[in-house]
C-alpha cells in the first residue's frame, strides 16, 4: 500500500481544508481563464467509441466534466485524487450534471493509481503535477495505465518568457493572490500556490523529464503569454 510522504500528507491536508471554497477561488483568482485552459487541454485527448479516460488530480471534477461534455456518450471517465474532501465535492457536482452515469471517482495519489496496466486511452492531469511529490513516479504511473498508443495531457502553470509580463505575473502571484485567497480561505494555502509554481521546472526541463519517463512525440503549447502550458506525450 502506497504511503504519502510527510510533504505529501501536508499538501493533502491543505487541499482538504480549502476544498469548500476551491471552485469559487479558482474562478476568481484566474479571472475565469482556467475554464478556457481546460477546454483547450481536452482538445488533445485521444479516444474512440467506448474509450476509457482517466483524470488524475481531478479535484472537484472540472476536467472530468469537460471531457464528458466533449466526448461521445460511450466514453467513460474516472477521476482520481488523493484528497477525499475534493472527491466528495466532485461526486456532488457530477450527480447534479447530465453525465452522472459516465463519471466515477477513486481516492488515490498519482504515484499509486489503482488500475491495471494498459487501461486508458488518455490520461489527463490539470494543475496537479506540481503537487505530486515524486513527479517521475507519477509520470511513470500515468504511463503504466495508458494503453499503447495512448496519450497523456498535462495542464500546468508555467513562467512567462517575456521579462515584462513575467514581472507583472510575479507581482500578482506573490503579493495579490495570497492576500485575496486569504480573504476567502486560508492564506497559507494560497501562498503555497505561487511558491509551488515558481519552483516548478522550466518548460524545457519538464519536457525533458517527460521524455526520460518514456513518453514519445512530446508537444508543448503555451497559453496566455506562457502563464500556463499544455504538455502532451504518447505511450508507444
């Protein structure tokens, strides 16, 4: 049985504490752009009739719901997250949606996915890979559960290349975001967000890590001046 590290347990507890305000603050702090980013990421899915798709670090199920909205009714989606509080909120959202029969949830960390090898045609993870303590293990697990020819799609924050825009971005992330988050939820949690983004590898370095984990045909698409990036890799 997989056991989270001390750091992993602290991150898990933090997300459990902010779960009730998580969706609201996502919309507020991103000015709603996060919805557009998820929509674009889902366009990279690989599937056919009857496919199975896994959304890792699913949180409250936003990506799982977007996948269901944009794929045939025969496609089934599983959302996995290590935070039970997030999963419970996700179940409520899905139950109230038109896609209740197509989406199921599992409480599980990215590093230990409770699925057989070669199960899914696509695996997604949005704004979650930076919270995975052992990222290489997480990438390897997602590759393990992919079918040969399957596709992994990662949506994650990144650092803008423009020096001017990067300074604006840093000011918002370091100063304004924790303050606004603290007004509605927990300050420390919304200070963790920019800290985790700023320590995340560069686009080039993270692409190299993905390749070293065994993925091929890697693509990167930068979004909104490089605030976020989509990474796509395939299991061959």
